[in-house]
């Protein structure tokens, strides 16, 4: 039912308060029920008038927006990207302590970055460096882990990169709780990363 048009705003995979005290309940309500809902509604509105695209998956739309008729390129880029990125972000978190940390991905991070601490330092620097709105990502590219960022609702799917984790650094993701302190939000996010999910994503592309 959510593999193509009409898309629905799938529920969070945990309760709204499940990520407290790191990500607050009110932010989760606004972020999922208002911000993500708007991307879902806008994407459906674009596809309503594009019958030829109604059978395409979200990932296909995100990957192929450049090939679409010019009138829908930017609306699809922004809104399919907005739905894809937010689902990826929400699914990449879980209540603190629920996540496995002895998985292949964690071993790979330790091998490539030296330690989890130095990985987190690199990831935080990348997330802090996003100017304006966007995301920081951990991706797999040609067998190697890479930390990258994207602007607005762009995704790494178009570039031969396999996303494993993403961190939404739009201000709406943290402003209610952390105000202007993006660094504190990034630190809190590390406490709720769903390593099991990220590891499953890694295993599925290796
Ligand atoms: Mn967001």
C-alpha cells in the first residue's frame, strides 16, 4: 500500500515518546505528523496529475527524477526525497539501549575509522558543516564506508551510494528541544541510533 501512489504516512516504528530524553515527544509529533505528512500530501498531489508515474516506487522516483518531464522534476525531487529521507531517518532510530553494537557495521566502522568515538567525531563534523537545511549520511560506496552530506531533500541514491544511516539536520528536527544547538542534537542522536537496522541495510547491499 506504500510501495507506490497513493503514498501514506506510515506510523513511526516506536512510540512518539520512545526516544526521550534524547529526541522529545513534541518534536516527534511535529516532525512525523506535520512535516513528513506535508511531503506525503505534496507528493501525492504531484502524482495525481502524472498517471504514468503512479506505479513507480518511492526509491525509483528518488533515483530517476532527472529523467522526468521538466514540470515535475523539482516537485518530485523535493517531495519524494522528503518522504524517502524522513522514513529512512525515523527507521534509523530506536529507544536507547535497544540497539545491537556488536554487528558487522560496527566492526567495519572500527576498522575504517579506528574507533566508534573517532567515527562519531567525523560524523558530527559533517553534520555541523551542513549549511542551511539537509542531512548527514553514512553510506557504502564501492565497499567502503563514507560520511557525506546532502542539501535540502536530496538523497545519495542517485550517486551509486548505498545509504546506511541519515541524520536530519533541518532545524525542525531539533529546534523545539535544542534550539540553535545543533551539536547537542547530534550528540543526543548518537544515543538513539538503530545500529541493528543500519547493519541490516549494510548486509542487504554487500
Ligand atoms: Mn525533517
